[in-house]
C-alpha cells in the first residue's frame, strides 16, 4: 500500500513539474509578445542574421573547396601547350581560384603585366562577391543591442506611466510585469547581437583563408608563365 502511495505521489509530482514547465514556457512566450514594438525590428534582425550566416557559410565553404592537385594539373597542361584543356579544367571547378586562372589563361600571349592585372581584377571581383552581406551582419551585431536598450528605456517609461496612473494602487505584479517586459528587449537584443558578432568573425576568417589561397594560386600561376616551355 505504501508503495502504491509513493507511485501516486511521484506521478502527481511529475505532473505538477510538467505543468509548471508548460506554464513557464507560456509565460515566456506571452512576455515576448508583450515586450513592445521594439521587439519587432529585433525579431526581423534575428531572421536576417540567421539567413545571412547560413547563406554566407555555404557560399564561402563552396568557394574554399580547392583541389590540392588543381594547380599542378594546370601547370602540366600549360607547359604541354594544352591551354584549352586547362580552361576546361577551370570551368569544371568554377571556384574563385579557378575563375582567376581561367582569366589568366585567356590572356596568354599578351604581356605578363596585362595577365597579372586581369587575374587581379577577377580576384577583387570574387572577393567582393564573398563579402556580400557581411556589412549587414556587422551592422546587426551593433544595432540589435542598441535596439534592446531602446526597448528597455521605453518599457521603463511605460511602466512609470502605469505607476503614475495607478496612484496608490501599486502592486508587485504591476512592477514585475512592466520591468520584465522592459528587460526582455535587452536580452533579445544582446542575443541577436552576440550571435551576429560571432558569425561575422567566423565568416571573416573563412574569407581571409579563401583570399590567401587565391593570392597564392595567382602567384603560382604567374610563376608557371615565367618557366621556359
């Protein structure tokens, strides 16, 4: 009988715990929905930050997939005089490095300085494509926390106005609810800002790695053109 009572009590405790957890989750959602108009731009910025982070990561990751044998293959084909084969190999890869080399291959026969300028211009264009959207992500990392602080200030002003209107009927629920709504925007803004800041720095390091490989490959390609046929 005592075992049965323990099981029943345990079940009731679990049910109470689940009910409290569900209630807390509903309170959090309600608090988010009632955190003022400032929460709307913060939510929009979070969507933009997540989209840009994923889209840029996929793009930069694809651009950084460089075959370790790519330049050696290009070198063999150029020294053998198979320029068309080297160009087809670049088209198959379609990475920033391959596009740079393809441009240089198309200028073979012209002065080496012209080839170098053409390769450099393509490299700058590809770097610009990789950095597309990065300024927006950097802006979000700074703007989201400021919007959060703005929401806190406006929320506190609204709370003080409610206190003034209530006169002497000041309750703990009125204070906690208003202050909680005000602070929620700060939390949301900081979360979005921290996420954007970390994403921006990680993506920037990935871009720097791709740029380094592009520079190294362009130098190697020009060295190949210097070699005697």
